[in-house]
């Protein structure tokens, strides 16, 4: 991995959120990076939900970041 790629780590994760009664099931489906001009995001999806799930973009929790290292 080059230094340039390391500096462009995702700032957010993309989730598909499916609701079943009172429960919500969150599945990571991609990642997002802020644009250089700060006016939007680049989003990379690894999966595409086809079941009407909500797509949610959130900052990752710190413990999730540590687990991925």
C-alpha cells in the first residue's frame, strides 16, 4: 500500500439497515470519503441492498476501527 492510499482511508462506513419489528439489522455494504472540496462524498459500495433497506452513512465507532487494524 502506498502512502497516498493510506492517507485516503474511508472516513465513514455505509450500512444497509433492515427493520424487523422492533429490531434493526445493520450490514456494512461499503465505505465513504469526503471530497477534497468538502462539499460531498465519494461512496464505494461492495453490496447493493435489494430488499428496501435504508442506506445509512455513519462515522465508524473507534472500537470498530481498532478491530479492523
